[in-house]
């Protein structure tokens, strides 16, 4: 009898493993791009130049920006001489790259990579977002590293390279932002306050603050489903996706990031209605079943501290930066998005 039960259990296990192996993950890794010469240390954010078919990556702890040619998937240039690059924007019209570099914004020629100018900021200039219509670059700076109990959102006109305004934020640590394209709002994670600030870009003032402290603390990444007015905030304590109704400011859903202990980038794909959350040790993909319901669709193992990622829908590719660690060289893993 015991032998029969053992055989049955073995058959069930084999069948389960076979079924599991036939499940198609939402992302499939297809290639890696080596990043030679980088030592151990974090990356921060990517930005893409679609007309030029290039990808820029802030090698934060290596004081460099890597330039990758997407036609050949190879590093073709490394910008050096930086302090600690965090985030960037590339303006395809002016062909200029703006790099948020700890206490300033550096402006580079997009062809020669010559340094064209520097825009001073307070300490810990880090998070940023670009309004391509108004040609305004919003840069978060200041806060605890500047020995202040508030941060500033400095507004840079990318046409003139000048700061044209500032918005004071009641938090000494801020993280990701999301831009409303059909309106005038800007959302920003007030990480030290466990809340989201809503900014009117025309009035240049904070018009609302939404707390998420009861569901999760230490806000990190943010993404926006503008069509359905759903704002995604990823907390780090615990690691969880918190879904706001961006009209009312109410939390309407949450989803745990199972087994993930830190994340740094999130993006929403409106075509497939998916949310991608890059993190360690898993990259997690959530499917939107309805604007109020979300389900974990896939959990893809990643490498050590691979928290930086970018989704390029025009290429149907998801790029994840992998740090140099131990015997593993720094690289970018390329994933194809599967329906």
C-alpha cells in the first residue's frame, strides 16, 4: 500500500513539474550586453534615445554613464568624470543629454558627448522626470543630505538650460515621479512621509497629499495607468504594490511583491495591461484584470541587486541592469515581452 502511495505521489509530482515547465512566463531573456570595466556598485536609471537607437544607463557607483547602441547591443561609449549620476533625460530635438549628477545637472552634446554646461543643485539631486511638450525637466534635490527637512523640485528649461522655478516639498527624502500627460498634475513619492504629493504643474504648487502609511512605508518606484486613472506606488516596508485612484486619492487595491525585498523601478504597459516591478531577487509582473483587481502573472529570478530596469514598448524589450558582483561581470539582461 505504501509503495502504491509513493508511486502515485511521484507521478503527481512529475506531472506538476511538467505542467509548470509548460507555463509561459510573461518575459523571456534573449540576450545579455556586457558592461566591461565596471567595479562593484549600484546602477540607477536608464533613458532611451529612440531616434538614435541608443540606451543610456547611469552607473551610479562607477561615476559614469554607459551608452549602448541598440542596433548592435553593445557599449559604444562611456561618459566619465561624473560624481554620482542618478537619472537622465535625452532631448532628441536639441540632441542633448541632461544627467542628474548628485549636486548638479550636467548637459552633454548627444553626438560628441562633450560637456556643454552645468546647472547647480542642492545636495542629493537624484530623481527626475521630463515633460517633453513643455520642455521642462523636474529634478528633485535637497533634503536630509543637504541638512534640510524639505526637498526642492527644481524646474529646468531644457531649451535654455536654466532653472525657471522651484517647488518646496514637505519631506526630506523623495523618490519616483509620474507625469499626467492629459492634464497638469505631477505625482511624486514623499518617501520619508510614506505619502504621495500631487502637484499642479501650471500653478507650481502641491495641491494634495495622499498617505499610504497604513498599507506600506518607504515609497520607492511609481508607475501610472493614465487611461484608467490608477497610480501605482511600490512600498519597501513591506514590498508591496499600492494602487491609488488618481482622481480621489483613495487606495483601491494592493498586491504583495512575493519574496522581493527591494525594488527600484516600475512601469505600466497599457497595451498588455501589465505592471513590471524590477527588484531582487525577483522581477515581478502583475496583470490588471480590471482597474481594481491585479494578479501576479510572473516571477522571474534576477541577479544580485538587479533593481534598475526600463521597458521600451516600441522595441518590445525590457532591459535590466545587473551589477558586477563576485565572478559575475556587470551586464544588461534583455527580455522579450511575451503576450
